[in-house]
């Protein structure tokens, strides 16, 4: 049933979105589809998570899978899409119904009235009521709620008159049925013209989700991580939070603010979870790139050549025709799981970014939420934490600058994919993060002798501190300068462990370090090194003074 409903909603939405002029004549069908969809959602949220199935009073058997359907957010998405479509073309729809009331409805009512009068006759009182209805239809205008309500009230008066026991005919009269059908149609058109927004919400409101927030969040969590269009449909879960305030009664207006504020919190939570999922997918793409880099042809070729050399030294050369390494084997990834993970991440990332880029701002109650701002903040926070995670380890050791730069470039490529779908300058965000990590906010505290808090330290603090300790303490521990290499090196000695100077002080590593830190970071490192050298000079002066 839900599969048929999703297909019907998709076909109807595709037709109406492609030909907006059909929204006027097809409005009853659109409202009926929205009502059917909201009833299905209401049925699902009422029974989701229940241990016992609802009582079965018919011959049809209940299936537990009916109450654990991960595709329900698609129905929510199409209901919300229809509401947006109706709001976008509201003026055109109202113009169609106003013109219909003024012409077709008036002519149809006069024709049905003449046929009814010829068969059953008309008294003066119902005749005056009919004249009032015709006059209201001829003077119809969009938004004139009072005038349109008179049509419904006059139709109710006619029902009281002609359905009483004193009526000169039976309600089964054919002429009266035709007249009643025309009046019902006029009443529906008048309701649309008089209060269009209320009519739409009556058929397409999802405010009942407010009372089923655990199910609401479960539906969202199942959609946001799906590598299907469901991920894009998760945006509708945040937009429906705007309808929660309509759940309040006019007799308790104080509830509106309370429920509306909870709707804002829930929408913010949904947007934050979507932004977090986008950053997680960007990180997964970066991890996959690093994994694939380790399987590049030069790396694999070196392993194969080394294996063949060892086999030849042992006298057991590998014969390619006997199942050994064939030509081109080094170009085949040794592990394709990274490719599969990256493909799935790219699909989820595309759908989520398309959802974020579809709406520049979303109004929820009395607030306006900008999804891009939430995404920008999430990217900056996640990349900042990623920089700290990659540059140091729990043992206090830092990564080689060239390796750190390579890893950050891989992750930067993953985050840059967001620019394909959303107008967000990711390069500028990353540059802002790197400037933040190259400008030490604790430097002034250290100059004044105040110990800096670990939470306030950035990448340059950890790198400068480690390099200062390495240069000033490890130089005397077997480290020497090599004119051939143009840098400090650690000579190969049996049993030596720990970091090697050439891994951190060679020209390529220093270039990578300067690229990472920038001018601000180099200034911070210069301050740390000069202070360390100054302390050693003071110590040397004390030793010389004591041994004169």
C-alpha cells in the first residue's frame, strides 16, 4: 500500500511541478492525495515501536513489517513538497477558483435552480437565499473570508429548509440532488478562496508528529544515513516542525509559544545531525583516499619487486605463468573495500548536500533557520578537531610534516566535494581554520609567565613545543649536521630508537612545515626556539662563571 502511495505521489507531484497550471483544476486531487498520505503517516506513527499489533477486526492479517518501514520519510517529503508547491502558486490557484465561482459556478447554479423550480417550485425565503449565494459568487475575491463564509451559511440554511418534514418534496428528488451537488462544489470553492492556507493545512498538516517525537527522530535517523534518495528526503523532517504550532487550540493560546519553541529545538537538532552526517561522509572520503594512496602502483610494485628479489636470493624464483605476479598486478588495488566505502559516502553526501542546497532558509514558528550556516559551523569545528587529531598522538609524538600535509590534503579533497552542490566556499573555511591553528592565542600568556590551558592550545603550540624540545635536547644525543643532505640527521646506530632528525629537519619536511604553519606559525616557532636558546646561553654563562 505504501509503495503504491509513494509511486502515486511521485507521479502526481511530477505532473503538477512540470505543469503548474494544472494545480487549479487538480486541487481536489492534490488535497485528497495529501490527506491520504497524512492518514498513512498517522497510522504508522501510532503503531511504530509497539510490542503488540493493533487488534485485527477484519480478515486481513497484520504484518509486523508494516510498522517498521524505513521509507515513510519519502511520504513526508512529498506532503511537504505539495505544500510548498501550493504556497508558491497560491495566486494562480486562487485566481482560477475566483473565476470559476464568478462564471461556471454561477451558470451551473442558475441552470440547476431553474430545473428545480420547474419541477418542485420555489418559495420566497429559499429564493432570497439563492440570490444571496449567487451575489456572493459574482463578487468573490481572494482572501474575502467573510463573504465566502456567507455561502456556506446560506447552504446550511437551505439544508434546514428543504430537509424538514414540511418540505414539499423528498430529498431523493433528482433535481434537488443536482442542486445540492452544485452547492457543495460552490461551498468547497468558497472555502479555498476564503481561507486557502487553512484549507491546505486541514488536508496536509503533519502536526501530529509533535506528539510522536521518538518515532519522528527514529524515522529521521533511518533516512539520513541511507545511500538512497531517502537521505535527501530527511530535509522534510525539519521543515514539518513549522506545523507543530498549529496543533494548539485557540482556547489555549499560551501553548503556542511552548510548542513552537520545542519545534525550533527539534528542527535545529535535525539540521545539526544532517550537517554532522555530511562532515562524517567527507571524512570517510578522505580516509578512503588515504587507503587508496597506500595501494598505488609504486608502492605495490616495490613490494612485488622485493618479493621477487627475496625469492631469487633463496633460489625459488616466482614464475608468472605458474600463478605468480603478472604484469600490471601492481595497478590493481589490493583491497576494494575502500572504493566501496567511498562510493557509498559519495552517494550519501550528494543527497544530503542537495537537500541543504535546496533551501536557503527554513522558517520554523517565529524563527528562520539557515541550514548553510549550521553546515559551515560544523565543517569548521570538525576540520579543526581533525587537525589536532592528525598532528599529535597520545604519546606526545607529532606526525611528520610531509605526512601531515598529505593527510590534510586528502581530507581537504573530501570536504571540497560540498562545493559541488552548495554555494559554500570550503577553501576559505579551511584557510580560516589553518590560520586559527597557526596563530597561538596562548603566546601572550606564555610571555607573561602564565601557564596556558590545554584546551586553548592549537596546532602550532604542540608543534612548536615538540620541535623546541627535539632541537634543544636531541642535538646532543647523537644528532649531527650532514652537509651532503643539508640538514641534521641521526646516524644509523644499532639499537637506536625514537624519532630520526632527517624525518623532521630535512628540507622537504621544513618546507611542508612552513606550508602548514604559515607566517604566524613560523613566528611562534621562532619565539619558542629563541627562548630555548636564550635559556641555554644563560646556563652556559653560569657554567663559565663558576669555572673561571
